[in-house]
C-alpha cells in the first residue's frame, strides 16, 4: 500500500476536497497541517512513497529529495512548481505529475479568486478595517480615517488575467485604471479600457498600486527603493502576486518613514511569515496569509484530480507526467 503525504493543509480541509476514499486499499493518507522545514521534512517524510504539494508552500530541493529514499511520486498543482528541483526528481527516478481537470471543477469561477481577494484587501487597507477591528475589540472607537476610492487612480503593475479583472472592478468603483508592464502596449491596454503609462509614471500617479505579475528573474525585486520613492506619501501598495517582486527591506523602510501611507500584503519573501517579522508590528500594514487562491472551489479543483493520479500510478500507468524522461527510462 502506498504511503501518501498531503503537505501544508493549513486549514485542515484537504480530506473534504477530493474523493480520497477511492484509494481505500491502495493508499494510506497522512495530512500535515503544519508547515515543514527542510530538516523536518527530511525526517517525517522519510516513510512516504507519494507527496501531494499545495503549490509553492513547501520547497522540494535536491538536498531534501536525496534524503527521501522511499519517494516515488510527487503531485503538484498545475504543470510546474517553481520551488521543486525537477532535474533532481528526474535524476532520482521520481515521477512528477501535474493536476488535471476533473468533473465538478468550475474553472470559470476559480480564476476570480485572487482578483476578488485583491479588491477586498485594497478596501480593507485604505479604510483600515483590520486596524479598526482590533481597536474595537480592545474597547476603542474610531481611531483612523480612510479615503474614498472613487475618482482615484489605480495603478496596475501587470495587465494579465488578474490585472484585467481589477481594471473592471476599478471602473465599477469609478477609479481611473493605468498600467505598465515590460511587454504591455498602448493598444492592448486600450482594448480593456486602461491607459498605458511608462513605469515611473505608474508609480508616481497611482493612489493605489496593485501588483499583478508572475515572479521571474526579470520581475524579482522589480519594485525597489527607487520605485517606492516615486510614490505619493498618501499612496498604498497592494501585493497579492509574489513577495519577492517587491524589495522587502525597501518596502519596510518606506512604510516606517511614512513614504507610503500603507500596504496590503498577501504574499511574502518567506511563508509562513516569521513570528518576529517587522510587518507583524506595523500598524499601517494589512496582512493576509496568502489567501488569494484559498477558496473551497479552488481547493476542490487542486486536490480533486490527485486521487486519480495516485490510483493511476499504483496501476503502473502514471498520468500527466511532467518529467517524461523518468518514464522513458522505465520503458528502456
């Protein structure tokens, strides 16, 4: 019987989000609700044949994979996993399988998860909702003033799927959406009712700046001290993409010196956020624990195809194999 580990199920809902009972007699399922460090993982994951990863929550580098001598199959969400050493997995003969579509998953709704969270985080940040919630619970009453979004400029750093949805929300709220990214043209922006501006203009004009880029070598650290210095002291930064797109030290400095009014952050350089992190102590920062995709519909889509992939592997016919080289070796 295969030993299966489901990683980083912080909310404890993985068992509810897929038909794991279909694996009775095939696999023994263990769920890890706490985040495992590499050292923890090397010890507690040693007995497992299969790992089910929830996006990039736990890194799977060569140094860990080499120590997991029983590991045969890694299930990932989507076709790639940025913090998985795919070459190492292939060299070690570990099959990597991506998630697939399954009956009941409504992908037309799932794509709205992160844009909706972004908009909610924006409102919570500019109206100080989390701060005031804490204050009311402590017996205080009305300690801050927020501002109205209508008539203000929304800066979109990236105009992909999420940015386009935010632009629609902006128009519904009476905001003026502007955008920049390295490959964005004025024509493409105009097609969705957005004005393309140059990078420096984006930072200088935005009352609220939302980051909607994929993390890559060219976007890592794209928002640094220089870019933040261009922003209005009354402006807010919202990041629901990836933490390392923003130079974290520069952002902490800008927020501490009131170079920015505040920030709403759902993603961080290190996740979970360390207990001693400065963001935890800053009253002008609204924090959420990477909730952008964390909805029941999304989890059902992510986990839903994993039992099928495990059963297929157990039958000697792995599906959606990312590293086909492993299968070619087996057939040789």
